[in-house]
C-alpha cells in the first residue's frame, strides 16, 4: 500500500504497496442520547467548540469506537510502540488486549513494545471527548527502524457497507431541496456549506446559450446529461409541457448579461485537441465527438452537446471563468490563456458539432408567458437573479412529517407542482432511509468539516486526477483515449513522468493555508512546472475543503509559522543537500537557482517547502519516499538493514540529519 512506510528489515510484498485494500474502519459514535455509525479512513478526528462530531449527533460530549483490522505487513514480527495525540481519553486494544490508555492531554506516554505477526489483527480504538464536547485524536506508531508517525490509512481495513442515511442527506444537498423547502425549523441549514451551494445564474444565460438547447434541457435534463440534478419542471410528453419548455426557453433568452467574446477561430481546433489531452480533460469528460450512448461510460461528463448548448464566443468565456456564471460548478478554473481558451473552444465546437442531433420538436416560445411560469415554478429559489416565490412548497418542518414514499418529489409521482427529480431507485431508498433517521432534519444544519471534505473529494471528482489509498486515478486508465490528439506533435511522447500527487496524506502533508491557496487557484508559483497538467481552481470550495482535509487526519488547520531555522543545523543541512552530500540540489532548485542536473524531471524547489509542508510529513517522506509514493524518483537515504543514515554526520543518526535538512529548507539561501 503506497500509504504504508516500509519496515526496512522486512520484505514487503509488492501487492501490499500497489493494491487498494479497504482503508476503512467502522466508527460508532454516541452523544446527547443519540447514536451514529460511519466509515472512517483513519482513527482521527477534530471537533471544535460548538461543532458536532457527526451530523447526527448534537454538539456536546461524545465518544467514538473505531473497530476493524490492523494490517501488519512484511514477514516475521514487528516490535511496535503506539501513542496518541490530542485531548480527551483514549484506549487502544489489539487482539482483545489493552495496549495503551491515556487521559487528558494525549501524547505524554507511549505503549509498551507490542509484537505483531504478519497479517490482520482485530483492533479497537475508543476515544472520549472533553466534557465541553471538543475533541482531537490521532493514533501514532513507531518501530526500531522507522520514526514516530501517524498510522496510515492503508494499515486498516473493515467490512463496511454503504451508508444509505448519509447518502440520503447528501442527495438533499445535491438536489437543492432546502431552496424550495425553506428551513422553518431553526434556519441554520443555510449556514451549512453543503446547503449553501447555488445553481447557475440564469440572468446571464440569454447571451451564452442556444434557445433550442435550453428548451430541451428544461424538458428533460437527464436526457442530455446522465448525472444532471436539475429536475424536470414540465411534462414534455404532452403538447402543453412542450409549450411551457419553449416559453421558459424564450424567457431565458431575454436575460442577456454581458456581451460574449468573439467566436473562436476554427483553425485553432487541432491545437485545442492538444490542450484537451495535455490538461487531462478525459479524467472528467468523454470525447466531445462521442455518440450520446457512450456518455455514461466510466461516469464522466458528456461533451457531445457543447455545440448545441453554447453560443460560440460564450464558450470561450465559460472556459476562462466557469464559476462566473455558476459559483458552485464542478468544472474548475484552469486559468487558461486566451490562446488556450480559444483553441479548446474551437476543438469542442468542431467535434461536438459532428454528433448527429435529433430534431427538437418544440413550438415557438412566448417570453412573457415564460416569465410568469418561471415565477409560478419558483425558479428563483435555486437560480440567482430571478425573483423567488416563497411558500410555493411546504417548509422543512411539514416536509419531514410527510410520507415521502406516498407523495412529493421522492415518491416518483410527479405532476402539477411536484417536479420530476432525477433519482434512481437506490437514491429513493436512501432518501427514505434518511428521513426515517431520528431527528434527521436537525442534521441538515450541522457541518462536519471532515465529512464535507470526504463528500467533495467525490462530487468534485478529485480522484479522477489523483490517486488515493492505493487506488489509481481514473485518468491513469483513460488518458490514452486522447493520445491521438497529440500524435503529430514532435517530442510529445518523449516526456517523462506526468503523474499527479496522491491524496492519501494530503491533510497531514500540507498546511491548510497552502491547500486553500492551491484549491482556490491562487498559487503564484507552480510547484511542478514540468507537468503539462495543472491544478485548477475551485475558488468557492477552497476554504471549507482545506479545513476538512486537515480534520480527516485530526490535524488543526493552520499555516506555516515564520521561518526560524537554527543556523548551526541549517549549515549542516546545506552540506547534506549539496552535491558532496546527498546531492539534493541535483534535482531540486533552491529559489532562483535551478537544479544542477535533473535527469528526468525536477524535484520541487526548496524555496516552496516551508510554506507547503508540515514537519511531521517531511520526516515520514524523507525517511522512506517509496513507502509514500512507490513510483517516486526520490531515493532513500536510510540503510534498509539497520535504519542508519548513509552519511556519517551525527554518527549516522537519520533523524538528526533530517532535522538539519529541514532547518536548511525552511529558509534556503
């Protein structure tokens, strides 16, 4: 498992490093007279004052017990010592034997040496919060041949079934249910980031979209995009419904917004195809020239309707700044240059224009009738810029008292004022399971940063580009689909290592401030300039996602302290980094000074390290880089037989040498 540190003297099977074991534990929570169970990647948490440990527990004192298997890799016995970090009280039990127990400020003591044979061991970790309901917990281990570090996700596995209740709650957010069914319980659901997300800004659509496409979309969104969350508000199987769709489309076309840029030059299409490949667009999208029947392949977003949807110049503007017209869109901002945006638009329009379209069959629309209908249907509840129609749907209090299986949006019995929500049979079952959960409505107001981040890693398709917990990214398997787009580009296939960073340790690896900067698209220096691909920006998700990714690991979100390296240590670290030391500067630049002789790709510039990296992850990484990323080019500087550093500074003490290196890269010359 790539998230596991190699135990130097043990021969680890390759399958342990590269296969995706179920990195989960069953977490059973209790608090405030309520119980809840979820799957966790790690026995770790962070609960601040006023927060709930889970959406289904009220704020206040709580406890949690994680159970599953602790997987011991390699051969022979390991002699492990365990410890905790955080505040509260905690007990670790392995194979029914209490291994470690601590209370108060955690981390002052370490367990006795625990011998574990190769294979799986029953594990149970019980944690109790402080009396005020705040809590923080992390589990650590160390062995003679590796330093203290958090136990990684790959060390755990459990038989965990999908959670229909949590999925039902997430479906309520994704379908914007609280936009129409306003929170008349306590009004706090609107403060939850999951329920703050908005639909596209319609007032800008008339100058962007094509009228026929708008009518088809209103009539049946799911027919155009398999993962659409927009409900069908009219019954387009009837002449009346088709007329209503046409009227609404005609009204939308009167809402022009700012003028669109000029249409792209069609001659740029070939170059745009190259950008499509290099940016890894296939991670989230099928080919724009693919037939509609192929759209749902590998659960990607179809592009065959692009030419039908966008006015040509408007597509250029959309690609430059997707969030301008849809603040919570899943399409991120790639910070495209004018040339890139125009080329990509030309390519998308050309290719999607080749796909045969069925006749729309809609009558001429009446914009005045469409405006009145938009008010009646309460389109303004979801779409900014339109006037909402409060009271057009029951509030949350009444909604949660109703039988969702008998009537309403979830029942599948649409018509009249009940829209056709795009729900599968499994979705309906999960929503029905959610509404039956005790005090389910109250959970809508509770934001749990770790659960928010876990959900967004999926809905924002982060794992389409990034591997996690030993599971490769989707792009790894589909990128070859677009290779032909650069077949004639000289030198294109000589490029080395275009892999992206893994997310297994992301909340432990990077300061939350840096995660927010990079996710928000505000980086001023690209950390991996050799990659064709680039990390795009999700500006309206960045802050909450950064906090949540840290919370998953039980790490307090923060930023790097001002650099204050020890001069003596930094001097030793500089010598270790030099060509006559470990040769770090061969691959790593130092500020404006580039690497001396990077053989394949550069390493990250040392000048970026202090702002980015947390100290504990640096120690984990440099002790054994392949244990974190098996395919890394970064060598290992610790002997596999005795755990000693390969140079003689500090009598071959690896930790002291690495501390010297850390002091150097904190503020390198």
